[in-house]
């Protein structure tokens, strides 16, 4: 069987899993949608809520930073006829069933081992696919929405936004596996287009020199973080910066774009950037054809960042309304939150730079205390690789408002290829100290008691060491 045939088979198996609960969902009039507070969680919820809207079903939505027993108690107390978990739930199947919640779990994180069975459990891992790279939570939601009714093909664009927000295109520069099937559906529906371009953030909304200045992956020596150098570089390359309005990447013609890319590559090689990092400069980009050009909603990467700026600050309702089509009040509010989010990330990086990163045998970490919100400390951790050792995963600690310790772990695809599995390391280590954890091989999280920090670090360090020496 070819790779394409294998992917097609798994896609069909997942669709079959989605068909089983579809009739029951259509019969219910009191549905609760429970999802995660990130771009993938918001798009996943947005897809399902839109599908329920189109069925004229009554529904409500809840968003959680992490699904634990306290969160599940809140869910159970709602007394809903049916709960649809999107982008979370697979790690709490036993607890969901023990509370007697009639549930459909549409998730992509590694499922916990359990003999318990909810009404339906839809997860790419159950058909042998990797939920970290081949299908996001929003992708699972899209398959479920497609099973609920015809006409939901337009929601494929949101599924791609969720996948990009979950960084599923980073390993190879483009979306793979089951995501590819959804991409093809969206392309045929006229909802999304995809092509090769620079992968730098801000092509729709930032002046070109700002796009270069803020580039972090890849880090561009002599350009990243230096506005004056970026302006001088573009002038030397013969690029007109603009008159009354700064020119963005989308304002350049193809010849100008090619000139900039060539100049960046030459500058990078002179600075000693490895080929792997240079390859990160060019990849596949995803454009939402029904969104206005020049806005954050036109590009999947910028759209996902906009959504992160809402839910991670307690405004999931704003992000959800944007996902469901509000281009007025909710979109304006999301843009304001995005500006604050960007400043918080800058402040977070400054804090890490000043405090430093502590190396252990196989991992490294920093503790932000309450100086960085626990909802964005994982993003800061990933961005901190520009000043950290890329040969070890990085852990970031932040104190929650409930007094617990939130831990976010980030690795690299190079480390994953060597055997790194942060989901396993974080989950087992958190469980051993009375906490809870999970996620993906390249990115995972945990919540632990504050007094268990040192023991937890030692456990994760040992686990990662074993993974990377196997």
C-alpha cells in the first residue's frame, strides 16, 4: 500500500468514527461544547458551534486551560444532554465516564490508557495516525461537522488555521497526512489556497522591514531584532519601502520577492546559518480566500495568532465569535487584544533574557513565577530557543491564579527525530508528583504542586535522557 493509500484509509476510518455519533448529536437540543484555550481549540469549537447553528440546535460553550477533575465537575454540573469535547478529553476518558457524562470526544492528543468508553471517541491516534503532525483538534472537529450535515466544507479553512496554530506545518514546511486531505477539500470548496512562499510571520499586515526584524524562526543574523539593519538591507537589495504607506510582503511583485529571498539566503550563508534553518525560510503558506486581503484573517498563521490573543487572556468568547464569522465588534476587539499579546510576548522574552535559562543534563528551564501569564508561557518558551540550547528541550514554569505550577515544555523536530516524546515525559512525571500532564511529542504541558518542582525536573530530565539515548 502506498503512503497516499494508507493516509486515505486512515481518513476513511476517522470519518466512519464520526458517523456513529452524528445521529445522536442531531437529536440533542441541549449540547455543551467544551474546548481548549488556544487557536486549535478555538477553531475546533468554532467549527462544531457553526455546525450546530446550522442544525438549529441549542448549545453553549466552555473553555478550559486544562481538562482536570475540577473542570470536569463544572462540565457535569451544567446538566447538558450531551457534551462535545474538542481539542481535549482523550487524556480524561476514564474520569469523563465515571461522572456519567454523555460525551463525544473529538481530540488529537495522545489518549490515556483506559477501558472506559464514552459515547464516541474520535482521535487520529486510534487509527494509527500521529496527532502531533497529521491532524489537529480542529481537523477532527471538521470531520465530525462534515458527518453532521453536508455544506460544512467551508469550515475546512478553520481546520487549517487550527493545524497551523498547532505548528503542524513546522516539521517539514508544509501540512502532512490527514491535514492534507482537509486542505484538498478546502481548495476544491474555494475556501483556501496554498503555495510556496516565505514562512516569515506578518506577510499580510506588517511592513516588509518589520517582517524581517521580528523573524525568530529562522533567526536572521544581522537582521532579526534590528530595524535599522532591515531597512538598510532592503534598500541595498533595491526594494522600495513605500511612500505614504509602508509596503508589505503582499505588495511586492514576484521579482522583488525573489530578490529579497536570494539576498537573505546569501546573507544567511555568510553568517553560517545551517541549511536546515535556511530551509525554514521557504515553505507552504495557507490563504483564506473568503477573508479580506491585508487583514490578520487572510493568512492562516496570522489568524491563529489573533485567536491565541483572545482565549489565552480570558476572552475565548471573542475568538469564538470571530471563528463564527463576526467581522465587526468581535474582530475589532480581537485586534486590540492582539496588540497587547504582542507586547506581553516581548516582555516575556526580555524577562527570560535577564533571568537566564538553567541547563540540566538533558533539559533546560526557566521559572517565570507570576511575571508571565501561565496561558502564554509556552509560547514564550518556544520563542526562547533563539537564546537557548537547541540540543535540549526547554521547560517553562509559571504560577497560576490558583497557586499551582503550570509547566510548558517545547522541543524541536530535530529532537523528536532523535526520540524525544515530551507528552510521555511530562505525563508520567506529573503523575508521579500528584499532577496532570500531556500533549504532543514536540510540545506538552503539565500542572503540578509548587513544592514538587525540583522532583518533577529530575523526573523529566531522566525521562528525556532515556529517550534521547535509546
